[in-house]
C-alpha cells in the first residue's frame, strides 16, 4: 500500500510510510571467522581497500543521515574490530548532534583488547554473536577454534559495564538447536539478553537447509522458564521479547522467515564501499562513494539520501524466493 507522505512524518519516510531511523554501518567486509551461514570457507569476493569508505567519509555520510532523522547507528561488518582505530570512528560518530544511540555488533574474539576503548569512545550497546557453548560445535560453525577468545571478550565487555549485552544466536536445525536451553540459562545467569535468530538464505547457494522454525522453540522456552511477553520494545528492532516473571531474564526472537517484520522496518545498511542497501533480502541499492569522492556538497548528499530511501522495497522474499539473493550477509553488513 502506498502512503501519502505529506500526511506523515516530514523526516526520512519511505514510499510505504516507514520512518527510517536506524543506519547500520559496515566498516569492513573481512572477518576472522567463517560462520557457515554468513561467509563460507574459501570466500574471496572481498572489496579492495581503495574502495573502503574512509573514516571522514563515513562520518560525513552518517551526519547527513542524522540530519535526515536517523538517530541510531550500529557499527558492524564483517568483523568491525578488524578495522584499525575503530574506537576513533566511534568517538567521532558519538559526537554527531542528534545521534542518540551508537551500538556495535561483534563476534567478540578481539573484544578483550578493545572493550575499554570502545566504552570510553561512547559505544552504548553491544550485540555479540555466540551460537553455541560447545567448543567443537563453535569450531565447526565458525571455521576456527576461537571459542575461548570469544567468551573472554564477552566477559570483558560485561566487566567494562556494557549493558545490555545481547547475545545473538542463529538457531539452526540439527546444529545448535539442542543447546538453546543451555544458552538461555547462560545468558540469564550473566544478565545477557539471548536473541534467537532464524537463519536467512543469503549467498549463492540460496538454500537454507539449516532453517529452524522458532515458534515451537519459543513455546518450549516459555514453559521451561515461565516467560511472559515483554510489552516494551528493546532497541527498536525486529526482535520480539519475552521475559521471566521477575523481569530479570529476557529472550528475544528474530523471525525473518516464519513471521517477517517488514511492515515496521526502520533501517537501511551502508556497506564498506559506500553502497547503501535498502533491504537485507533485496538488491535495491544506492552508491554514495562516487559522489563523496567527487566533492559533493552537503545539500547534494541530503538530496541523494532522500532519493535512495525512495528505493526501499516493501519487503524481502526469503520465504517465497530463497534462491534470489546472491549477496552474503558479510557483504551487506549484518
Ligand atoms: C554479519 S554479523 C557482523 C558482525 C559480527 N561479525 C558478528 O558476528 O556479530 C551480524 C549478525 O548477522 C548474523 N547473520 C549472519 N548471516 C546470517 C544469516 N544468513 N541469517 C541470519 N543471521 C545471520 C550473525 O549471526 C550476526 O549476529
Ligand atoms: S557472522 Fe560475524 S563473525 Fe560470523 S562470519 Fe559473519 S561477520 Fe564473521
């Protein structure tokens, strides 16, 4: 359904009436892991460094998005901690007036070294990937035995006072599904919020044999931990949260396949080369790097952002056309 935008929010609003308030910024498409669902072993399609947006370019573009109404920014990748001096970028972004929430997604393998500086730079929240508490399963899934490093990173983040820390677990049939209860207990014990995510079919195979429907999983956790639905949105994203009766334990469910949330999608994604992707599951995009490097004015940037948002499609088609998307998650910025 098309919406007459003169009747809605004057700020960044797309053709379907959705206000765009959230920008994900990928600072690298490289990673020290090879999670099977994200970046398969042997993957070589990396962007050349000359095409990476420089920090000053990222800062200028983010400031333009904030002028247009974006208030939340998440740094991601690839593995963002592989980009040198990330804390400097975080500190500069945090100083942009109007940016109220700066967060970071990481696999935590290098977080022990970076947690303090990121906290000092003003990163508000962390989402950390952890799919399993079983070392063997971790190695199989991530392609490397980095379990101890990742766990140490998670604990270092807790120590530095990041809160909340959300643990993202891509729940996969026959792979880590048996560990969901243990992961829930672990998260509750440490005050982390576990988020269970349905694997999306991204990449050239287009198959999604690992897909696990989270509805029955949720029913089981509700019964086991006495969960009740959380009324408040936590973080303005697609997760639906459930909490324990005392409110201390929380579990989120992100169900792009079984119950998509496109009607309320408030985000767009900037890849490391300056390409803005308007939807995780579609090809619509807008390239900002050429204009940034051609000396465009701030007014040009503002106009380009408005044009780019016009391209945002209504929804993804992961379910109807699982083979459609040939781009890996690590290339878009998850
Ligand atoms: C692409 S990663 C980038 C940040 C960082 N390297 C990390 O792992 O958190 C961001 C998130 O995307 C998720 N992800 C990657 N590929 C996915 C897929 N095919 N389906 C669902 N989630 C996926 C990861 O589990 C992770 O939580
Ligand atoms: S999910 Fe994160 S850690 Fe895993 S391969 Fe993708 S970018 Fe790397």
